[in-house]
C-alpha cells in the first residue's frame, strides 16, 4: 500500500547566498558601524540587548546596492508565485547589531508581503539561529507523540545563519532570533517589502 502526502498551504522560506559576499559584507559592516556611531541609542522594538537603526536604509544612498538586491530577490520570488506584473516593490530596511547576549523576541511584520534578513557578519555556530513558529494556530491544541520533531510535527524550526545569505519569508510568519552565545557581534540587515500596483 502506497501512502503519498500532499502539501497543502505550505509555508515557504526562500534563501540565497551572494557570490561576492566577502567584499560586499566588508563595505556593509563599515556602514553599519557608522550608523551606530551617529545614533548610538538606536530604536527599541523586538531587539533585546541589541542595537537597531531606524527603518530608513531605503533612503540612504550608501545602501543603494543592498536595497537593490533585496528588491531584486523579492521580485524573483514574486514571479515564481505568479504575482501580477508591473508591481512596485516598496522597501523598508534597517541594521541590527546584536552583541553577545543579544536576541530578538518572537514577532511578525504586519502590512507587508515579504520580510527578511541578510547576514553581514557573525561567528558561527553560536551566534544564534533564526527560528520560525508554526503559523497553524489550531495545531497548538495538541502535540504529537513523537521521538523527535519533523517539519510536520515541530512547533518551531530553526535555520542557522550564514554570512552572505539572505532569508525571505512571508511577513505574517512569526519568527525570532536565539541569543548570541558567541564572543562577536551578529550584524544583519532586516527588511519589509510591500508589492503594490505600479503607477
């Protein structure tokens, strides 16, 4: 007897690794530190013990290349998911600098189609993984009697970050970042993208 699963309403997380990540990240790391130097307080949102810039990288010329890459990746994803053509991809982006002991509490990003994070600098494997919470709320009513979790039975799934890798996911997907247990800063750029009809 053959039993075949069918994936209904799958939750997708897309990733891509930039080929020029070493040189590209070196420039971004310098820019991130300059932002913190000019605004040492930053903003407080989901970051715990970490520094976050205002959501304005999309307005800063020095981040133009990063902004372009984010939009291009989201455009490719949108095409793969049959979004209508000629959309305008509106971006908000910000820098995160998470020193040892820092983390990000579970949250989601309303009013956007895509959210994501690009990792600029980290010390693997102890810098803290990004994790995603099962969006099927009804599944929390009862756990499965398993010996180990699978992608179907897990309530949370983790992805280990990698320098030069971008993760993109639906804005409604709850996520967080584990504590940075390394002895180095974890530096990343997070973003939201909203696809709207072009003018």
